C-alpha cells in the first residue's frame, strides 16, 4: 500500500526522506519517489521511478531542507516511472504525494483540458488544480483547501511548492500523522516512517489541513486552527527492526508468547483474575444484545471465525462472521440490539471500515478491535479494543492473529459474565488456558526444528490441503492462506467434512494433507477424513492432541494440551511450516508479490 513521508527542518531532508521510504517498504509498493526544494531561491527537483527505493537515482548530497517522498502501490495506471509520485503541475511549481483514490478524477481532468498530463494516475489532477487555485490566492494552504473541497474519494496529501518554505498536508479517509522532531518536523502515512527520529506524533483527523514548517505545526479544520494533541509513541524504532532474525515474519512468529503476555497483562487482573477491556460499552447494552457481528478480511476474518465458536458456546449470544467486502446490514434484526465489531490489525482496511460505517449508518453500535492505536477505525467506531501485539512488519499476519483471538476470547468472557451466562468452571478453564497459551506456544516454538524437517520433506510438492472442524476449520483456512501468500504454492483449507463433497477429486499421492486433530476440532470425526485421503495415496501431516492419531499419520506433531485453544497453538506450527517452505524456495517472505500490509482501497 502507498506510503507518504516528508521532512522540513534545519538539516538534510533527502537522507531523512529516503530513510523514511525504506521504513515504509513493509507496506508493499511498486514505485518510489522524492521531491525536494533545492538551492536558493528554491527549485523543485523530482526523482522518481518504478521499482525499489534502492533503485531511486537521487543525488548523493543535497542542500534541501524540505521535501516529500512516496512509495506507490498501483491503483490507477501501471507501475511506471511516469505514474510514480510525486506528481507535478505544468509549471513544475508544485509537487504532490497522495495515498487513497480520487473517485472523481476523470471529471476533474475534464475541467483541466488546457493542462498537459504526464501520467495515468488519479493523483495528477491535484497539482494541476493547485496551479489554478494558487494563481488566485498565492497562499498554499488556501489553495490546498480549495482543491480538497473539489475532491471526492479518499486522500492523504503532502504538498510542497517553490517559494513556500512549508509542507501542507491534508487527510480524508486515509491516515496521516505529523512527527514533531528536534531538528524539524515530519509528515507520514504511518509513524514507522519517522520513529527512529522522533516518537512525538499528532494524528490528523478527516478534513484536517496542516501547515508544517521547520519550527511549527498548525492544524486547521474548516479553516480554523484546531488542537491535535501530541502523543508519545511507546514503540521504539528497534521494535520495528528484525532483531537478528532473517525475516520479520520469523521474528514476529517468535514474538507471540511476548505479545500474548502483553494482551493478558493489559486486560486481566493478576490477583482476582477478572477481565477489564477498558471499554465504555455498558453492561445493560451488552446484556440485551441479540447478535454480535464480526466483520473482517483475510487473517482477521479467520481470527473472527475462531472467536465465533466461543461467543456462541460460552456467551450464548448469536454471532455471525462476515467477510467485510461482502457485508450488508441485512433486515430482520434490530440495529439497536446488534453489536458490529470491525476486527482489523491495521485499523485501515478499507473494506472493514466501509462495513462498519454502513452498520453505524443503520443504527448499530460499533466496536473496533485493532492493533493500531490512532488508526482510522478507532475514530469511526463507538468504542475500541487495542490488541497491543506491537508493530507487525511482515506482510503475512502472524502474531496479530493469535493476539486478536486472545483479545476476542477476553471480550467473550466479559460478555458472558455480564449476561450471566458464564458457567464459572467453563470460564475459569478458558481463562486458565489463555494464561497458559504463551508457554504452550513457546513449547511449539522450541520444537521448530521438527516442523522445519517436515517442510523440507515436502518442499517439492506444489499443492497442499488443510482440513479441520470447529475451531480447527479457521486454523486450516489460516494455515493455507499463510502458505499460499509466502510460498506461492497452491494451498486450500476446507472444513474436513466437505472434502468428500468435491475437493476429494484433487487428492493424489502428490497432495499432502494437513489435518487439525486437536481438542476443539473434533479429532475423532476428522480421523475418518484422514483415512479417506490416505486411501487416495495422500500423505497426512497431523497436528494432534496427546493420544490422538498415533500410528495412523505419515507425520505426527503433538500439540501441547490446552483445551479449546489447542488449534491456536497448532497454528504456530502452520506458520513455521509456511515460513520454512517459503524460505527454502528463496521467496521474498516479508514482502510477497502483489500483496500489501495495509489494504486501504476497496
Ligand atoms: C494475511 C494478511 C491479510 C490481512 C487482511 C486484513 O497474512 O495479513 O489477509 O489479514 O488484509 O488486514 P487487517 O487485519 O489490517 O484489516
């Protein structure tokens, strides 16, 4: 996904901007660029090209102290040098970087017929509109405000202009944050871009326009100055680096015990073992809720599916899970008694935000479950729960999957408690399992060489099937998603009972089947499906509870005993299986082709 960075101060802007671009690489991109105000009087210089940040041909030294940079993930127009940002106007007076989609760009281009366009992007209308508006006022902020009034869709914009010693930025439905540094100020789509320079950040809200100079930041809403408080970001730059691991993904898989302890420490009282999620949703409301809808995409959708079983069985509340891009607030339900929770690691996924906004427009109460403090979802929903897994840089979600499930388990326990549904023995058992989850996952991590050896043995196969029931089903879907994303092998997950209704036709001795045979996944039933595929010659890799699947599996990996959370421990083996298989194949694990960490377009 696109990334924005910018700096204005009293030192070299180029190196700070390029550094920011490298730090934004994890978001996934296909082109990069920088615009600088060089010399005195300032001249606008733009350096941009398709490809990696490392391919950018920028000067080795520059006297510029103000500039903006961008990593582009194509939406309008192919990844070419011309389509890379920053974009400029005909006079090359203004440079613009943009995240988001300008929905009415075609119409705006029609209004700009005397202007010569050099790209196929939606963004390029912005500098051309600025050229027109600036000639009226000679005030960059006023020009940006007039232009944004004409834009439809979503944008985070960073703008610089010759003769103007400031960066003007604006946001609407796309994140933008200002960093307050010692030697100048930063703009970025994500704090990671400047976290090694400053941890003091203020988040812009939709409709804000900020004027950033070397020693001042002023934010305007509806033309009036407004206060956007400075937050001190706790993550340090080190936390966002690899810590000696070859890939962020493996580091993040290994961080799971730590991340889960963070989740527990934040929300569970160590003395009386009560859950406090720090939410304002009142107990009366939760008591009377008819239905909880979880809306999410990808891995977050799988985490929600896992949680659904617990909400239904433990809290006895009807729970549905919807892929956010397919979501409609259907009739037949009372919106005032429907809680819609958007589950999103990044808090920026456009499909999830859209689903949550639509449910709110229908009168439902909304909740965000996210890893990103200050992300868009937290501003869209009535209430949020922060999962506190720390920054996740690898494109493939790993530690946030387990932390999301742990957080949803806590929410489930809270809802069950409020509704008087919590059978105390059952609830105590689940909470105890949750408390033991970090050490059970540590045991799986300590057994990494075993799953690595299995991955090595099946390296030459190019299709894998994953099966499981109940909570083993979302884990089989997630295991298959992880493998396909990072190894590019064909992998599919199925409810185990569905195999015989079609997919069984694909099973041969060359299609290994990975079976979830843990507690919480009805292992006794799934064993029958294991036999079905073995009868067609497929080797079976079983992730099994103690005493299950002995003597019947080609590969048997034992999962530490943990009741209904065993499938979640098994998932760690599946993450490592995908990782080692992809690593052996030399895949770019942290940045798989065609994928982005944060999907802010619909
Ligand atoms: C897969 C993955 C994606 C995300 C999905 C939703 O490894 O990371 O499937 O889970 O794009 O992202 P969030 O959770 O940020 O809404």
